[in-house]
C-alpha cells in the first residue's frame, strides 16, 4: 500500500511520451493491507489501470500469468511494483522490441539493499539450474522482462503445473536480447517472499 501509488504514477509518466496505447494491469494477490483501496482510487482517475484480485494467495508465478492472460497489447512488460525494477528502463525495452526482439531479459548488474545470504543462495541456484538445464537461462535475470505478443501467446499455450517464468521465457525461443540495470532497494515496505522460495525453483527445472 505504501508503494503502489508511486509505482503507478512513475509508469504513467514514463509510458506517455512513447506515444503508445497502454494498460497497467495490477495483480493483487489477496493482500491484507490497503493495497486494493489504493488501486481502486487509481482506476477512478485512469481507465487504463486494471486490477485482478485473487481468491486466495497464489504466489508470484501464478499471478504473473494471470496478468499475461488479461493483457491485450502487442507487447507486455512484466515488472514488480516495489520499484526495485525501475520503470525508467521501459523506453529502452520498447526500443529493443521495435528493433525486432521478442523477449528482453533485464539483467541486474548491481543489487542494492539485498540480504547477502539470500544473494549467495540465489547465485548458487542460478548456476545449478544453468548446469542441468538444456537451455541457457541468464544469470541475475529476474521477472522483469518484455515479451512480444507472439511470445506471450506461446507462453500461455504451455500447460505447466509448476510455473517457472524465467525458464519458460527462455525456452520458447524467438529473438531474445538483454539489457542491464542497477536494481535499487525497496521504495517502501518489506518483502513477503521467504528465503526458502529461492531454491525449490531448481527442482522444477531438474524434473
């Protein structure tokens, strides 16, 4: 609730000069604070803002795909709303898409305010997955990505029971590229993602 209003405002400010029709789809994963109230106020002032509220807490990957299913545009950008992934990178991502890229992976060249133990586990996890995977998954690449419409459509055709967006986005192929950015500390609030969620993703890729 402390960050959503600022997130929406920054996205609106950055996207408008691109001279593109746009929609901002927020997925509210059964939040227990005032996040939904903030989102409803934003919807009143901008009809391009939409919201999905889940019936229970499903987790990041399921919510991400719910947003993609609702999206209608020629291109979709997946971004977390805590402002660690800077919306200011969106114009560069769109430029890569206009130059033919179907998937733009955003690589973290630097990560501020992250727990050192978590970063240690994350780096090990990426390398274990990369070692056993048949496809190359960029290291230090999170959920922050651009997908063309055909990339989105192919992702939605996959009938995975255990969703792993980072791997699935690489697996579909097409023209893929990378951009680098410095990930900032959280704008406000605290993460609700526990450390134990980092490593189970490895199991899915090894199955």
